[in-house]
C-alpha cells in the first residue's frame, strides 16, 4: 500500500477495483485519535517553551557514566547561577534521583502539572526512582502475553509525560539522561527533534568506541548540529594528583574524535572520592580544583559556549 | 485507523465505545450515507496498545490528570510519591512567555505536526528523520 489507490482482487480472476487509500480520505472519523496525539505533542512544545536549552547526555553504550556526568554537570551549571532541571530518561535503570539527592522528596500536584522536587545545588529532577517502591523493578500494568508489543509505546508515553506534565518553569538548561541503546536516542529525538546539543559520553575502551560511533552516526542522520564528546574515566585521579594515571589500555576517546571529526568537550578522570559523593547524592561537579573538578569546570564552560542556555536568557 | 464503506465510498464515523471490563474494547462505526454499522473488536493486548498511546477512541470524556499514564500504569508505585494538590506552581514561571530558542523549537515542531494534520505525506519523510509514529 503506497497511500494512494489500492488494488483489491475481485472475486473473478483478473478483476480488481480501486479503493481510496488512507491519505486520500478525511481524518474526520469522530474517533479523535489523531487529534489527541497532536494535542500531546502540542503540550510538550508548550511546556518546553520556557526552557533555554535542552541538552541530551547520551552514549548508546551502557556503563560509561552518563548519569554521573549528567548529575555533576547539572550541579556545575547550577552553581554558576543557571536554572537547571534534569530528566532521567533511563526509566528502567534510574539513578539520578539518588545522585541528585532527591530520594524521599515528593512530587507535588499543581494546577498545571506536577512540580518536581529540587535536589543538590537546587537542581530540579524527575525520575522513575521517585515513583517506584524501593527495590521494585519497573513493571507496567497490562496483559502479560506479548508484552513487547505495547511496552515500548508505554515507555515513550511516560517519557512524553516527563516532558509535558512536569512544571519545569523557566530553566536555562534541561539535561536529559538518555539510557543505553541507540533506539533510545531515537525515541528522545521523536519527542524533542531539535535539542540544543547532545553530549556523547564514551570511555577509552575500544568496545565503547564502536557502539558510540553508531550513536554519533544516528545523531548526524537526525540533523543534530551541536554534538560534543565527553571522555569519561579518561584516567585515574588519586587524591591530590596533578596528573591522572592510565585507567584503560584503549585509546577510544581520541579515535572517536578523529574518526567523527567531533570536538572533545571534556576529559573526566575517575576519582573514587568524587564518585562516592555523587552516588551519595552530593555530586561535587566543578566545586574545587581537583582534576575532577577542573574537568567539570571545563565542561560547564564548553556547554555554556556551545548550547547557549544562559546566553539565550532574556 | 479509518474505516471506509466500500459501497458508499464514505469514511465511517465513530459512534460508540464499549469497554466490557475484560481488557477488550468494542468500537462501533457507522457509514454516514447508508447507516451500515460495523464493530471494531480488540483483544486485551491490542487494547493495551491503544491505551499506551494515551488516547481514547471517541475522544476523552474527562481531562487527563498530569502524568496520568505514569501513575496509572506503574505496577509497583510508591504510594507517597505525590503530595496533595497545591493551588499554585511555586512561582516557577509556568505562565511566562516562551523564550526565543523555545519559540524556534516550537515552530519546528508545529511544522512537523502540520504535516501530520494534512496527512499529505508519511511523517517518516521528515528530512531529519524524526518519525512520530502517529
């Protein structure tokens, strides 16, 4: 079926008749399905109307530290005076509720939506971690048979509600932590076709390189113009160290920037102490002159220059 | 999804929705010309798929609660996740005029929506590759 007239086999051999295709008939069926879908999209656009820059933190690869980068970048930007919100799009493996110190906070029903709680450094956040009983896996009500048919649609709807039904208010930046899988990047771009920027997080690992390269290709196909590479765990930073020590044997960060032509926006060393603070709900961001802190200062500088959330503020 | 009465070449109009309560759904459509009726019957999985889209065949009879699908869909919700309603949004600028960058983003989105409204092309034909699946 190509959207135009359709051949339907008649009862007698060789006979056929022309039937109008989907695109040729009116949408006015009274079922109002399309109208409702369009209304959902309009609510997303309206809600995001007071946000200066939407920045996705993605990778495609799991375990590269996207959520930790998101939390520390959010805190860094907030401490510079920006108004920052964080959307944890990792519905099945949420961690930003904990990292931003939001656990135990409650969402508030307001007249125009759900007011998100404020966590570390005043960063607003929404995460399924705030909605689920502790240790409960994310499961959705519905028929168990053939769950795969509707599960993806349900999760996309939840992500849409996180965008449209949360009272983000006037923000300079909304950071969106995208879960692993290039399909999840596509799902985000369906809802937000024009993000101000996407930070692609990778590690020196050669395995990460191949996966992240696919994500970069997908982002470019989608027309995303501002893509920056964040090399996470680029080395090991012991307390007081002046230079990071090697952590991985691979050279994936450099090879990714060379093969894609993308700019390296920051290299972030692994610092066990900073990691523990992040896991404990107090991400330090760029609060000190440690190697870790300097890396996040540099990343916040680059984000401010690159995606213009605060520069766009009235 | 549309139904075309082949006898009359007319799009059949939605008439009635029935929810028997067993997870199935019945939607009745009528040809505006010859008044012939037909019923769309969905099994629980198909009904769930429609529900997951956040739509109701025939339109909504009551406004949707914010984050309704999330709240209603979670199998193990945290009971105390939400506080009682408040009369204001804590002064976070929800009524302010959209910023310039947001207006541009919104305009791009509206262009995308208009293509869907007119149904002239498949939304997946978007030059940047963003299909809506609607």
